[in-house]
C-alpha cells in the first residue's frame, strides 16, 4: 500500500481519459501532459493508458509500505526518496518503508508518478481518471487527502533502465510558443485581430485550472458581438469571450462551448500548456493542418522510439 502523508496542493489519479461519453455530458478528463504521463508508464513497463498520479506544484509526500518500481516524469519538483535525490526519466526501485517527497518546484507545473503494475483504483466508464465535478473515477472521485491508502502491485527488484536523454529530453515543454490551427469561427475576426492574436504574449491567469486556462494580455475586441449556439469543443480549443481575453480549454473541459473558437492548439503542444502555471507567459503561432498532422505523427513516433529503447535496454540488462 501507498500512504498519503501529504497530498500537495492538488494531486489526482488520471489516465488517458474517459472517451466515448461526451454525448452524455461526461467530460473526457485525463492527464494534462500526455507525453510525461506516457513516459512515466513506459519506464516501469506499463501500457501508456495505465493511470498515474498527476501532482501539481510541490509538497506531496508518500510512504510505500511495500517495495515498488516507480518512475517520475514531467516538471522538476526535486524528488527525494528517504531524503536522497532521485532522477526523473528512469525507473527507481523503492523498498518498503521508503518515503517519496516532492520537495521544491524548480520548473514546470506537474509531475507524473507511475508504479509498475498500476494503481489499484476501480475503472469507471472504461477509465480510472478522476472526474472531480461528477465525483467519480480515480480515488473516490476526489483529490488525494492525507491518510489515503492506495494499493499497487508489489514488484521484484530489477535493474534500472534509463533511456538516452536525446530520446526523452525534457525540453519538449520548456518554451513559450504554442502552435495553433485556425478555429471554426476564424471568419468572425478581422485580419488585424487574427494577426494580433499571435503577435502578443499572454500571461496565464490565477483563474486557471484543469478545466481551462484564462489568459490575460492585450484584449482582442470584436466590433460586433454576435450570439452563437453552443458548439463542440476539445482539449486545446481556444475560445474568445466578449472581454477579448482567450480561454484555452484543458483536460476537464466541458463538452460544448458558446464562445467563438478562434484557434485550436495542436496535439503535440498540449504538454507545453500543461506545464504552465499562473504567471507564466505563452505566445501562439499559426500552423497549417498538414504541419499539425506531422507534429502529431512525430509524437507517436517518439512514443514508439522510447518503447523500443526501453525494451532494448531491458533485454541487454543495462545497469545503473
């Protein structure tokens, strides 16, 4: 069992999301940073869709009452095991009684903690993801709290398998620009408004969460305010409400929205936004559909490369 000594500001259990239920008003939810979540799972031999802990900011502390093989990926929260620093991006064996502490947020916003065999929480509507507004999935449908205990599969110790840093370098989210495609309501905006949308930086507001990021900057005001019916939205949809300040919909987004959709973040850059915290800046960059498709394929290819690298090292029994 894992015991939550301190949950940190906001820790939930998430996987790749609850798909196929939006027509019933059920949000997809799932992890914010898909690439970091996937890497953590692959490093301990799990499938990419296994659930991980999504830990926001720092301060979380957990005690492992039985031995386990774990991996951490994402932002840098300077993790310690029983007081000793450990590396992210590689499997780490923790013995019974070990305490894992995310001590200080150095970069990014979220880290993902995977355990070999997965976390012992029930599957609800084909997913282990926490859907907070509905109080379902994850651990009792809520954020983790002090004293919670969560089961996991006990693993025999094996050699650590680190992946070459050129394959899983942590720079994928360390940038301020985010690539976007033009949204369905782009024709509601003038050419000057469209130009300004990508020419000015925005700041992530404190009114941002897993449902959406509110951005602040020079407002893009429309000359005529037109009403529109609610339309489908997805992860990375950028809406522009009447105040002219963009809202980027994130993992816990609603299923439809009533503001004009000026842009859509390409899937490959969702991890960049996921690692932004209030006060960080972001600037958008237009790309065409074909480039967005190539970027998405590159992420898929990256996953396969990491899987192959890990399997090769496992077969060759690479040591620390």
